[in-house]
């Protein structure tokens, strides 16, 4: 084998191996990242729909319990309920008792006033499940009963009764075993899907919810990437072959000239020494070029490895405007950054929705306690004062009613202080701390530096109040502090909440989640704020800044 052939084999084999490894590594890492992101997105969608369904069932049950009507909105010719079901209160899946096996969710309540039964409007469940935002062309969410039959309308079989579809997939089986998870497996159509699943249990109601999307749809970008990588690899390889053929001429010709010069010198003619030096310089330049090529490929491999480890801010620049490999890697990195940012925004939005939903529910419960139960207790107090003749019993009964009214007011205020809507966060925190001082020996100081015409939004006010509640409650329960100081300040561009106590402190890296640190951080995050924690003994501080939302 001559040197020209050997050089061609070595150079092209090295380039082909490096490009193949680089392409495989990039494809594998992108595939893993895509799988994780798809499953996380499906899990977010599934969790949202699960929360909506659970909230719907609970709220409908509460309205059903509070209803004064005792009529039964069921057609006994279509729905045959056994006495064993009718005698027990709760939320039931009554599909199996429907003569046409239509999805039926019912509420049953037995009391001294009689029995009342209500059938939930199926469209309310259907509208939640058929909302397909973020589900692509093949995604769907559906419910499965304990008999492994579908309870919600399949978007792939719109004309079939859901009950006729038998769904005993891996996800359904695991969920009924109490295992919530995710994975890739065949669905009820025998089609491979990405799937996330969990169990919904509300009273006696028990179903599995699944959110799925076809693997074929998700892997379209992977197939396109594979085709591009194959094309790019072939193009680079062909380019490398052409370059190597061109370069071998420069390598072999100087060697032949060197051989000729050596023969001339062996004959005693040393006048060709200049030509020999010239040839040696060309060989050196060839090895320098190969060294530069090696460095370029090493940089590309290192950058690809950083992308695989999700170090997406690694500095990398293509060698030139014709560096196709470098440009492709930069494009891949930019797409991953965009995907990660979108996922982070989606996660933060979901967290905001959950917190806002929780606060709205607290507000509703507070209003129900204040406007619903309170007037009844006040009426009861007037009745006792005017109708009970025995003064001793009257005094005892009035004390019980007064204590109950006070407790209801305290519960209503804890759920959602009415002053937060009327007077803002400053007055609300002042009232909260003043009431708290009456029940503790710890010194609590509060300084309100908010502006009279405040720019603090209602949502920021609620979150600041909850954070302050959490901090003070943690201190009272765990810190052994003797002094607590809180300052709420409002500036032109941001709001500052400063907290201090002289307790025993804690290790931020090992503190239990139950102490509320995670809850505080999440509320700061959804307000786009920053938090600094210093938790040394005798000087525990929380510094929180939230931007002014104009």
C-alpha cells in the first residue's frame, strides 16, 4: 500500500468516525430531551384537567348538598339504580346502570328530609377533556372506569359509545394499583403513544385520567433531524474526501521531491539543498493544517457534549461562514433554548393558575362563612335574647353563640381577610399582627411604608400576606424567637418585604419542606420576584423584592 492510499484511508476514516459519533450523540441527546419535554408537557396538561375535574365534582357536590330541592332529575326508564346504591350518600359512576351504557355520574344524598339524586351534566366533563391546547394533532385526554371501559368520548371514535371501548393498557392498570406515572406504550387503539396517567378519587368516585399523544407525531422532528444529520454527514464526508485527495498531492509530491533530492545528494551533488528545505516547509504546513482540523473537530465535539448536558450557554463560534457543522450545532442549541424557555413559562403559568385557584377558593369559602353562616348565628342570638326566659340558660347559650360567631369570623379572616380588598396589604398586615400580639408573648414589630395611592396589585397583596403569615407562623412554631420585625416598603419600581427574627435559624439545604420555605419561594417566583435568605442563629432574615406591575 502506497503512502497516498494510506493517508486517504486514515484521514477519511477519522473524519467519518468523528462525524458519525457527533451526529449520533446529538441525535440521542435531542431524542432524550424531546421525550422528557413531551412527557412533562403531557403531565402538566393531565394535572390541569385532573384538578379541573376534581374541582368540578367537589363544587357540584357542595351545591347539591346545599340545594333545598329534593326532586330526582333521572329517567327511571333509562337508569336502573339498585337499592344498595340509593341508600349510600356520595358521588357515583352510574354508567353500568344506564340501559344504553351512556356515561353517567350521579350524586346521591339521604337525609331526614328524604332522598335526592342528581345526574351531573356530562358536557361539563366532556368540555374539560376535549380541550386540546398543547396536545398536537393526535393528543387526547380521557377517563377510564374500574371495569376498564372508557367513560369519556374518544376523539378517534366519535360515533362510538365510550363504554364500548375496552381500555386495559399499562397506564390504566398501574393507575388503579395506585401508581401514578408516565411512559411510552400501546393505547386502546394498539398505537404507540406517550402517556401520563393518575387516579382520580373523589368520595366513592374512582376513575383513571390519561393524557396521550401519538409517538409518530412527536418523532416527526426527530426523523427530520435524522435526515438532516445523514445529509450533513454525507456532505461533509464527500467534502473531506475531495480535500484529502487534494492534500495528498501536496504530501506525496514533496516526499518524492525529497527522495529525488536525497539521490542527487547521494551522488555528491549538494546544490539541491534549497529545494530540500522548501519541501520540508510544505510538509510542516500540511501537518499544521491537520492539527487545525483536529482542533476544529474537537471544539465541535465538546460543544455537542455541552449541548447534550444541557449547558446551553457554552460559547461556540463557527470557524467561518461555510462551517455547516458549526451552524447546525448553533441552530440546535437555539432551538433547545427556545424549547426550554417555553417549558419554563408553561410551568410558571401552571403554578400561577394553581395558586390563583387556591386563593379564589379561599375567598369563596371566606365569603360563605361570613355571609352564609354568620347571619344565621346572629339570628339565633336574637332569638335567644327574646325567647329564652331562664337567665342562666340564656347567658350560657349567648356565650356559646358569641364564641361560635367569633370563631367563624376568625376562620373567615384566616381564609381571606376582607380588608385586603378594601384597604390593601398594609392595613391587613397591621390588623393581623395586632390580633396575633394578643395571643403570644413574642414581641412583633411591623412597619408599613407603603404609599397612600399604592401600585401593589391584589394578587401581589395576597401573596405578600400569605408569605408574611408563613414566616410568622414558622417563627412561632419552630424558631424559639423572642423578637420578630417586619417591614413592608413600596418604591417606584419594586416592593420590598423584610423579615427578621432572633431565633435558632435553620439550614436552608436541609430544612423540611413542611416549614413552608418551598411555598414562600414559589409565591415569590410567580410574582417574578427575588428572595434572599439568611438563617444563622440569632439573625434570621428574609429579603423579598417584587417588581411594580404598571
